[in-house]
C-alpha cells in the first residue's frame, strides 16, 4: 500500500514535552532527525496521526518545505506577529514554538471553517499566545502594526504533492491579483524595521516573482533580502534581474517559493 511507503515529517511541540522525553516516547515510530532543523523529524510509521502521542499534542505533522518560511521569518519571544492567511495553522503554531509561546500571534484567515481546524490544533498543542481573527486579509484593520508578518498566500499549489487540480490561465491571473492585494495590505501592517515573509507552494511566475515585482513597483519603503538556507536553493526564474537574485526556490518534499521583505 502507498501509505506504507510515504514518509511523514513532524515538528516537536516543546510546550508539551522536552526533547529527551519526546525521543523516548517516539522511538517506537522509527523517527529520524532532520539535519537542517532541530525541531523536525521524519517517520515511515503509516498512521502517525492516530497515535496517543499525537492526541497528547507532542508533535504537529507538517511537510518539511512548509517548515522553512517560519525559519526565514525567525520570530522571537515577545514579538508581535501576524499570520495573514493562517489556517489550518502549520506555520502559526510553528511561530508559537519559536517564540516559546511568549508574545502575541494573530492568526487570521478568511475561512471560518478552516479557522476551526486551527483552533483545534491550538487546543491540542496547548498554545496560549495565538488569537484568531476572521478577516479578508485585503481589508485587515490597520489599527496596529506588527514586527513580523507571514503571508503564506492562497495559491494554485502546483508544487504541493497533494495537489491534483489543473488551474486555468484565468484562475492563475485571479490568484495573482489576490496575492498582490494581500501583499500590499501586509506591508501596510508591518512596523518600520519589520520583516515580512511571502511564501507559496506553487511554481507559476505570476504568483511568485511577478507579485514581488508588483510590490517593488508600488512601494519605495521596502527591500528584498535573499534568505540564507542550509540546503540548495535556486533564484527566481522570471528573467527580471531586479527580482530573481533576491527571491528563492527550493524543493524538499514540496516546491516552495520565498521572498523576505524588510520595511525601512
Ligand atoms: C496556503 S493556505 C495557508 C496555510 C497556512 N499558512 C498553514 O501553514 O497552515 C492559504 C490560506 O489562505 C486563506 N485565504 C484565501 N483568501 C484569503 C483572503 N482574502 N484573506 C485571508 N485569507 C485568505 C485560505 O482560506 C487558506 O487557509
């Protein structure tokens, strides 16, 4: 069966268990460390989400590629963080781990149904620093600003191993418009000196490099910083020399695009 050949990756929840006890509890599932991220493990155990350790909140199941945007954002204890498109919560809960559950994380999503699933993860993992909001990110209120913002944008998911959909050109263009509006609002919400990470799990230039190009055309108070990552990455592929060298692509278990944006 395919299920037996699929390796899962997971992230330890240090709020529920320390590393030593985690390794002891999980040894029966043949977990292996991931060399570039101390919080990540892989396992070939087929039904890891049906174990008692999962129910107890000892870990979160997350693809390896999806763990990288938060590493680049690098939230710290005490930070004020916004995750503008947060459900079902892989990266918002990862932010809470990096921050040792100390600070404020607003996890926003336009989908109330998907927020419910985020709420159940927060409960299972025992996180207290995340508050949920249910705005369309394009009109998220500008009454406060944030030190760190993640925009893990809605996208065509062409790089995802779960994706089975083909998207029309019109659909890609409409996603690109949505991503540009979300990114502009995210910059408005960023404090001076703050960091914003834009990520997608898709491979179209329209949803990636073109969105960053649009931002550079619209705003002169931001710069793009190329993230340094501990594995091989490629630069953008749009042919635009003012964007490509500063953004990055990589494929671990999924293809991901990341741009790191600083506000002056
Ligand atoms: C790629 S998923 C986010 C995954 C999430 N960051 C995680 O790591 O678990 C994109 C999310 O964007 C949300 N979304 C779509 N349009 C939105 C909008 N206009 N404002 C806010 N969220 C939106 C979707 O409901 C979906 O949950």
